[in-house]
C-alpha cells in the first residue's frame, strides 16, 4: 500500500478493525480481528496492533477510536463535553507515548437533570455519517448492544442518549425466566406485536416484559415467536422513549438516519416504520470515514 | 400433633414450607426445606413430601399452593379467571390422585388490551392477608422476584399486575455491564436517587439503567452505591407504573398493604414512602392463613 496516508482503527470491546486509507480517504485495505480490549492479555496493546496490522508503513500516522481510549484500554482519553464539533474533537486527540497512535476522545453529555451519558467510538461514526451538505439538525440512531440516539448538525454533535436494548435482550434471553419457553425461530408478527405493545401510551417495561411469558403460557405466542416478541418489546420501549427525548429537544421524530451494522440497521428500520418513523440507512464505513475526517481536521497527516 | 386438622404447604420454585394447623387455624408446627419444584429429581413429589413432612397424621388433609400446581409441578391445576372469590378458588381445588393432597389453582387476569397476567401462590397469600372486616377495595403489594400488585375487596381478588423487578435486578447485577464497577455495600441515598430518577415524568427504564454506569464512571456514585441505585431505579419504575395502573382501576394510590418477606417488605415500604405512598405491613404467615381459609371454604377438613 504505497499510497497509504492513514491507518484508521475502530477498536472496540470485542473486536478491532483497521483500514488503510489513501490520500483521498478511500479504503485501500481492511483487516478485522477478535482483538477487542477485553481479549487482550497483560495489556499488550502494542502486540495486538502488530498482529492486526502487520508491518506499519513508515511515517504513516494511526488514528483509533472506541474503547481503546477507555480506562481499560491502551491509554485513557478524557471524555469531551457536548456539544462538540470536528474542531473540538480533533484538538483533543491523545497520543500513545512512543508510538504514532492517536486516539479519539469519547463524548459526555448531560441531560436536563444533569445525569451524564457517554459514548466512545460512536462519535467517530457520527462524524463519518454526517453528509457534507447537512443543514439544520437531525436525529441519527446507532443500533448496538447499547444503542445511541444522537442529535447532530453542521456544527457537530449536540447531545445523545443511550438505550441498553441489546444488552437487556441478551441477559433476559440467556439468564431470565423469559428464555425458558423459547424455541429457535423468527416471527415478524411477534416482533410487531411486541413493538406495538411497548408503543402504547401506558407501556411499562418491567411489567410488559412478563407478557413474553404469559402470552407463551396461554398459547397466544408460539415458542418460536418469543424472542422476536421480547426484542419487539425492548425496541418499542427504546423508540417510545427516544421520541419523547427528541421532542424535548424540539426535534420532530418523523425521520431519522441509521448508522451501523447492516442487518441490525434493517431491523431498526422496520421497527421504526411500525412507529411511523421514516429511517434512511447511512454509510456502512462510517467509522473509517469519521476517522479520516478527524485526522484531516487534526492535521496529523503529512 | 394430635389436634392437627390441616397440613398447609406453600410449595414454590426453590423451597417448600409446611404448616401444621389446629382446629382454630393456629400454627402448631412448621417445617421448611429446599425442596422447591426445581430441586426435585425425576418428579418424585411424593418422596419430597415425605422428606418435608415425615409421617402424615392419619386422615388429615393437605392443601398446597404455589408452583407445585404448575406444568412443571406435581399436577397442573388450571388457572382460574379473575375476579375470583374464596368460593370460586375453593371450588377449583385439584386432588393429586391416590393422595390426600389438594392443590390451589393459580389465577389469570387480562388487562384492557387482553394481555394475560398470572399468579400461583400469591392468590393464597392475598386470601390470607385479607382482613375479616374489609370493606371496599384496596391495593396489596407482594414483593418478590416477580412482585405482584393486586386489587382486592371483600368479594375476592379483582385483578393484578406483575413486575419483574427482582429478576431484572438479579440478571443486570450478575450478567450485565452494570455489575462491573460494583463494590459491596449499601447506600440509602443512592437508593433514593435511583427511585426519584425513575419516578420522574419522563423516566425511560432502558435508558435510565445506563445511568448506573455513567454516574459511577463520573464518580457521582460510589462503587458501593451502585447496586442500591440500580435497585432504586427498578423499584421506582415499578411504583410509577403501578400508580398509573391503580388509577386506571379507579383506585387511589395513597395507601397500600404489603404482604411477604419482612426484609423485602420493609425495603418496599421505604421506597413507597419516597413516592408518598403509605404502606402497612401485612401478616407474615399469610400463606398458612390463606390455605386455612381456602380449606374451610372447600370443606376438605372433617
């Protein structure tokens, strides 16, 4: 890769993905490995980087985002306050001493009750997903274990909110009574039933979750539909709450952009449609794109 | 126990408790064993009963309630529809063939969306907790892994709602990211902070749960306060939703009665006080009392 100008790394909890970018920000090579920070023994991050990338091209800077910048990562990069634009993020890169590795800070925001929320890695995806000609404000949804709803504008990331949807699904499916009657399978109507149940005005998650059991006990829900129903309940609770949150920020929730894993985004798109929210799918290489943009703003490339 | 007239058994998922009752319904002996239905091998319920009770007094009937009547129990007793009074419950006892063991049916109710809810064992505690001179309707709360809020009157159990508060707490504490930063300890102010956060108007559980992490990350919450904060969030979500539910049933939520384990009831009482709900503690032997009353209605004692 003689024309590599930046090695961009999306380095999370369970996996790491590296992109070789040329002078136009185009991806010329890409590697993925299960070298997330939880998998690294004795904090040997330098060794993990060598395994992920092989020999590094001389003089080319590296820029990483995600949990690699957390307390459990290579070096802790402090959270940057929201609102935050490209300039603010780019001015706050942390360099790992003795390396060419720069790390993007995570973001922190506070809601109207002064309760903090945080992200690490998603801020970079958001910067990658922003269209060049964005005017006004818009809502962006990043589905995942902890899904994030963010409000962005041409001046950057205004604020965001986290929903533990994916993790709640996993722990309830694996470890609670709700997983007991489950049979493998998918059932779109069960997903929609769960969604609509959580979207009703008097929804109450810790009560409604129990209906995944009672509807199965009474034969209304087939064993193969239970997981989709559970997923629908949790997605519906997220969407209902996010809609209120957007309204508090004077943003209509008729349309959002989705950024992230293609399959999960498609699932969110159909769920959002049930709530009459129109969703467009963003770029799938948002992290690489975001890292490139931040690197340019920071001027770390020759 | 020469004057034993009934052996009453509260037989749940993890444990079983037997009471020897005399002609006045007074407890003359009591035994407890970890012989819940999940602990019984090869469905040897008769063997478990012998281990729990020893030699049975000749001619004395037995009456059991709880998960022993579920599909995974000794014999499945169908759910009885709500509203249900003593008479209806007593008329629906199921006898285990070849034994003197009678089993109380569970209850099923349906909310205004026709979504079912179920209980097994709590109906008996409710019948045991009802004062003899009850007039009008009142709310009773039975804390537990799956806590139940019920509306009762002198004509029986009108309806009820389940909240997965205890199970959500356990799975999130043991299996989610929220358990990672936890240190042992108790912190009453963290409990109250969690409660108040979930009692606010725009509370959203799957979002608010993440604050147990962000408040810890930012040092607002000490590691020893995280579990109480999490418990407060979940209790607050239950109380907020139950208050709406009571209002839908035209019942003021200024006062409730608590029935169940003394320590857990005390925790609920202080939580309810934060929400300005006055709670009185019910009898601690509600199951034995309820089984005695049902047995009398059913006329199974000589």
